[in-house]
C-alpha cells in the first residue's frame, strides 16, 4: 500500500506526523510530496524531508492521499499539479483523508459538489460554497472521502481512514 | 483497556501525542498524569491537559503505561509516586512503553537490571550503568517492556506496543 501525503511549510505538525507514523506502523510505504524537494517546517517547528516535488508525482502509483492542515493548504491549492492529483483520487474513488484546512485543496480542485464533508470551522462557509454538505462532526466519511476538523479529531480520522483503506 | 501516560512540561510533543492518538483510535481510554493537574506544554509548544496529578493515580486501575521523552522524564524521575507507579507495572508485568528519555524514569525506579532495552543515545551509558542490556535498535521488546530511541522510531514503537497489549 502506497500513501501520498501532500503538504508544505507551516503544516499543522500533528496532522502530518500522526497519519505518517500510523501508516508506517501499518507497514505501508509513505511518500511526502511538496512544492519543491527542500525540507518543509511545520507551524510548531517539526522538519519533514519531502520524497518528491509535486511535478514528479504520478498519482496512479499511489493508493491513499492524505492532506494535512495548517497554513500549507493555502499554498498547495495554488499548485495546478496538486489539484490534478486530487482530481485523480476523487475520480478513481481511491481513499482520501483531508483534515482541518486540508479540504481547501479539494475545494480548489472542484470536486466537492454534493459530497458530505467536514473541515476547520473557518473553512466551513467556503466548503458549503463549493457545493459540499457540511457536517460538524469529528469525522465524516463519504465513500472514499474522509474528513476531520482539528488535531483532537485525529483518532476518529485515522480509525476511519484505516477502515476505508482496508475495505 | 486503560492507558496511563506520565509526563510533564517540555515533553517531546510527538512522543506523547502519537501514542495518545493511537490508543484513542484503538478505542482505549487514555489518562494523562503529571506532577500537578495544570496544563503541560511540550518542547514544540503543544498543550496537554492532565487528567490526574501523580499522587491521585492508583496504578492497579491501569493496563498500559506510556513514558514519553523530552525533558519531562528528568523531572518525573524525581517524583517518588511516579517511581512507585513504574515499579507496580514492572512487578505485575503489565505493558510499559518508554521512548527517548522515558527510560530514565525506569532507571530511577531501579527496575532495569538485566532487562533488554534501548533509549536516546545520550541516555545509553546511564541505562547500562543501571544493569540493562542496551541495544541500538528502533525498538526493543523484553516481555512487557517496549523501548525506543527517537521520534522516527514511533511506527516501530507503536506496532510493538499494540502487539504486547493484545497478547
């Protein structure tokens, strides 16, 4: 099982690290992709070395997509390659986990119309504006799409992602 | 399943948060105990609200003990109640996970003689001095005792802990 995590500087540290370590615990291969290959630094100061720049990613090679939150999605959503990758996962119904500001990337990819989802409180209006059915819950599962709101939702988020991945 | 995490200010954030979220994902109850009940703050700035002060802990009520690293163990190891709790877990062969500087608490509790273990590099000499058989590995499992060295060992640490807990 190959997992792709897309993020950038100012990621919410726990929202990247917890899924990364959880997937590695499970024995999955985890790949981090960012704008460029240089080290990215989280809001709290954790450093992560990307494996790939976004332009190098072949999304058909990955089984799961994780979109952590923080301030990174505001940058990632402006990257056309990131949006193409997100569309590939949605069109092929492969598991996607997006938390906090992570769903902003899916909004910009134009794939949220009619989908049930949650996100960080301040992103909710934007999510509704993109045609999604917003729910205020620890986790919302809509077929392949798993979304959560904040770091303390991570246990619910990871439990749901592992269930969707193993279906 | 009831999990007890003992830590204090300047904990290594990921070494507390990753086990906490992982255990909650599994459906276990997680309790944080510290010197006092006030909020504790990690080295990177994450805030955690303890459920209990150490003097309130009845160790027989818990099934798993987790000792995260960072600078917290240097303080915790001076707390006689913390050492009594650690001894209870060792004497009753209940699962203990200690990572990074976490094993310092077990050293002060006087329970490492003859036990196979690992720890943060700079703690290794002290661990050997306490009579332990030190190994430089991602994780060392010695019956009920699971130890690791650094945050990037967390996938191995959590995989081993979950196996020991489920035995």
